[in-house]
């Protein structure tokens, strides 16, 4: 999510119809953080997060529906509304994730399960 929020990536994704190279760049950045994903998996994560976010937005617009949130809702909301994630945003550049703790691996596994990607 932090890589997706990068201004350079945002500019590349904006209006791009052929985006394989963008997701290859995201996969390269993930590899630098020790996360082995190919460009197709990165694209699938991106599409699934956007789809789930937009579905929740639509559902929450209806009166009478309780306001539901997905995991990482706030981060995705900031990205799609083009607002900075701020210091609370997580990503491979975050010192807590670079520590290599079990918490980091659990976060990745949970995100992958949410997106139905191999752990």
C-alpha cells in the first residue's frame, strides 16, 4: 500500500491503460523489501483493494446501512482521495516493518489472505 501511495507510482497509474511496467516496478520495490511477488499478483492486489473499497463506499452511501470498513480502509481511502498517508501509513520503508519481526510477516500474510494470494 505504501508503494502504491508513492507519488511517482500514482502519476504512472493515472490514466495508464497498459500498466504492466508499473506493476513490474511495484514488484521490484517489494523484492527490495524481501517480499516475492510478480507483477500479476501486484496488479491483482491493486484491483481487489480498489474494488472492495469502492463496493464499501457504495454500500455505505445507502441510508440505513451501518458504516462498514475493510482492513486498510484508511490507507486505501487516502490513496484514492489523493491525500498523503502520513507517518501512520505502513509500508516497507517503515522502521517497524524493516525490523523483520513476526508482526511484519503476520501483516503480510493477513493482507495476502484478504486478497486471496498465496502466503
